[in-house]
C-alpha cells in the first residue's frame, strides 16, 4: 500500500522506496565534457514547434546505424531530442515516460510544463558523475505544451550537461552538428523570407531536412537526408492539439 | 478472543456481514466487451468510480472512496514498477490481481483488528480481439473471478449482480454501438439502484429510459473506453455522454 513518506505521484521516489533506482556511479577522475556525435534541433514555426534530428549513431569513426530515433515522444504533449551517450539518454527518456504517466494516472491530472522541464534537469544533475567522467554526457532538448495559455502554446527548452535549463525563444540545437544549424537558424530568423517562425508545415519540413543536409556536409557524425537512398530525418511536430509524426513518406513528398 | 479458532471464524463471519451491510446501496459499475474496445461505466455522486490503471488496464469500483483509492494506487504502483523494470508489454491484469492486490486485500480482511476495505471492484484489460478481453471481479476479501469477453457487473449484492449480468448479456447480444450498450448499462444501473427485479415483470424500456435519465441528472456518469485499435500504446480515454449520443 502507499507509504506516507513518499512524494505523491513521484515515480522516482517509488523506485527509491523499492530500491530500484537505475544504477548511479560515483565520480571518478575528471574528464573533459564532450557532446557526442548527433544533430538535433527544434524551432518554432507557424503550427507550433518542429523538432528534428538525424538518425546516425557512431562509435569513433565507425557508423553503427543510420536508423536511430533521436526525437522521442515522452507523453501526449512532450518531446525529447537526445544528444549524447545513447545508453544514458534512452534511459532518461524511459524514466521520464514512466514518471509523467505515473503522475497523470495516480494524481488524476497532468504534470505542469515547469515540473516536466525540472524533471529532466533533475535527471541530468543525477547523472553528474558520469558527465564528469566524460562517458555519460547527455545534452538534450525538450519541447512541451504550455496549457496555461489559450490556445496551448508549444515551448522549447535546452539544457547544459549539468542540468541548467533555459527556455529558447526561437530555436535550439544540440550535438556535434549543432554549430552549423544554429548559425543557419539565426541567419534565417533574422533575414529569411519567410522566417522559420512564419513557415507553414511543408516549408518547415523542407527547411528542417535541408538543415540536416548542410550539417552533414560539415560533420561526419551527422547522418544527412537523401531521398534517393531513402534516408530521412526524424521529424515530429508539437502543436496545440498534441504531437504529429512526419513520416518518411510525407518527408519524401515535401522534398519533391 | 482470536486465539480460539471457532471465535476467529465467528469474528471473520461478523466482519463479512459488516462489510456487506456497509456496501448496501453502493452504486454498481459495469464493463462491456465490444468489437472496437471495452466500455466501463459508473454513476457517482461526486467521487470518481472509473479509473485508468495502465496502458491497457482500467478499474471501476464501488465502496468507500478512500479504500478504492488505496487499491487503485497499489495497482498503479505495481503496474508502473513492472513496466519500468521489465517492459510495458509485461504488465498484465492477471498478475496485477492474483499476485498483487488480491493478496493485499486478503491479508487486510483477515487482520481482525484493522478496518476492513469496503470495496467491490471490477478490473478490465483490452485484448487483441473481444475473445481476449479479460475481466476480474475482485471482492473485499481478496477473492476474485475472471471472465473473458462479454459483460461484467459489479454490484454490492451477489444475487442482483448475477441477475443484472444475465439480463445485460441477453439485451446486449449482437449490439456493437457503444452508445447503445451504454444506454442498456444505465438502464441496468437504474433497475439495481431501485431494487427492481430482472424478470418479465420488470419496468418497460420507456420507464427504464426515463428512470436513469431522471436519476442521473444530479449525478456524474463516468464512462471509460479502452480502445482496441489505437496506434498509441495508451488505450484509455474518458468519454462524455454526448460523445455517446446519450
């Protein structure tokens, strides 16, 4: 039965009570913080937030696969883009998925957007020893729906490896190809016609795919987009009504 | 007193009578297996009676709200822990009931110096076909019966529960529309609430229809829907009467 000392609706304290918290390691020798090979980004467009990422996973100079999904649906109104060590990042996504649903079902209400943003910050802080050893660093992006305004508005957040959270006004990017992406997004938001924030869905999908094509020209660890070889990005949209996945077929159509 | 076996048996018997007496008048809940999903229905006066437990599992119950809440929370804790340590696909109603909440209820019932749980519960799990839909009728003392498909009623008295279930099974035969089935469940709810019988002398449909509509005016009709063919892992959604054209 429910213990009184547990925080109501908090899945991590339930795991702690049952001694099931994912293994944490103690800090070892300090190592430089490095982001891992990946490019993920999010930007506001006319219908909400578009979050996209390449599908490449690398180990050193080896391409492991070009089929990884780095944009993960956490719940009906939250998206996570992972950049960093996959083992840690996927575990964080799993913890968040279970935590958000656990809270919703047990407390009979959805977790607020600020609480979701902080839940991810808490996981990053808990991961500090792995980050400092340079073997478990994760630098994610998060998109969630602010339901305190009408109509609900999608917001983008980015983090540093230690768990500090920042709200992005127009866009955010993470991973080894993010420098290229941020430069283009900054230029386009300032001088573009249309600006990314004014783009309709078709234009935004085409734009996101082209961003990844350019990033992959400068970063060997970023998988590009190539309709001829059926290589596409992972693209998801968070709008006032929830999440929509832009399938490979849709991307192919938009890129014609 | 309880060190003497016959007195222990007497005390357990008294406890059973006490719980049954307390549950008298509780508002019954229903579940119906349909081609497109499972419909759960309950009528409450303020407090909720139908709940989502996990991706494919839901619960409906009658009794003391605080006791329903304790069992609901225990089921949610067990389901999410199982999902996290193994996988969402490993969460099964059979294991939740038989190795989880049933044991807790039995232990509580036999501890004579603690307050007993005042509850009767109905749990449902959506399957790939209606024949694979699974229901559990879980009682206050931890005993339970499982059913596959069809219609299950959870009422405070076993005799009327059985009669209502038999009548609904016949009345809902061949019906696929969830609004139509919900309407019949609400008619059965009205009959049970008013102690009407389910024989040929039962009130006609017109009276049953106006009866439930009149009684439900100052109450909350809760409808849960477990969808069979959803592309998302979470199958549960709460429905309103207007979504069922009622």
